[in-house]
């Protein structure tokens, strides 16, 4: 049987409050943002999410209008310690299996 202490419950409540505060902050950033500031807000949001989750990488990809199998990074947040990513990659056909699960 797992017994949860008051300190454990309080820590979980604090963590949930921090997460909900992050979501509220992210949502409010995009309300009435002028189009010329959307990219900056996305970059700041990626940074906040990475910091909260303790991760060092976040990328948003968009399919090429000319070839939907080509994906381009539109927004990237990365730790300076990581190697650079390719700007464009070609996706696999849905029926193609790669790696050890193929």
C-alpha cells in the first residue's frame, strides 16, 4: 500500500499549479498578438515549455506546400550543446518500416 504524505500532496498541488500557470501564460501570450510578433511568441513559448519540462529541444515542423513529404523546421529551440538539425527532411511512406521494428 502506498501512503501519500501531506508533503507529497502539497508537492503535487504545487506542480499542478505551476503547470496550469504555464498553460495560462502560454494561452494569454497569443491573444491579440500582432502577426509580426507571432514568431517571437512561439520561440518564447518553446523556451518556457522546454524549461518547465526539463528538456533541451523543441521543434515545430511544417509540410512543404510543393511536396507534403518534405518537412521544414519553422521554429526551433535547442540547447547550445546539441548538434544542429537538418533544415529539411524527407518523410517515409506510411507503409515503410525502419529501424529494429521493421
